[in-house]
């Protein structure tokens, strides 16, 4: 299974939805596409919905860490939501949850960043 993703802008929040498997074959393209949204001048915060992401390796962690740093540089926050158990375990083992917030679902993540639905 490959990776598919879509981006949606909600006010100053970029909503990123990932589906499938994020591995070294997919990481570079995701990184490049994600960066183009961060550089558009409309994005301050990011919410990443991982509900349908079923696998991620260390290259995926690198994509998240890199985008986290870019978001912090523009004064924003990143929130991960709807994460499944296997991917959550990888985030916990890597220590990323020490710097990246988590929420139960998209609505909660968006509300945390001040977006009303």
C-alpha cells in the first residue's frame, strides 16, 4: 500500500490527512509538498490527522520533526490527532510526543488552535 495525502487550509491552520504507509519511498515527496504549503504565507499552525495512516518508519518521523521545526520558526504549533496504536507507539518511543501535542480528533485539534467549526 502506498501513501496518499491531502491538505486543507482552515484559517491559519493547515490540516494534513495521511492515508496508507509512510516510508522512505514516500517521505521526500510528502516533505516537499508539505513545505510548499508552509511557505504560502497563510499557514501558522498544522494539524495532522493520522487516523488512516497504518505504517510509518523512521523516515516518516524525520518528515514530522522537520515540519515541526519549520512551524515553530513561524511561531506556530503542530497537533497530531486520531493516531492509531502502532503509529502512536512509534511517536512515544521516539520522544516526539514530548514536543508535539496530540488530540483525540480533528475537531479537538482545531479547537486547541482556535479554529471554530
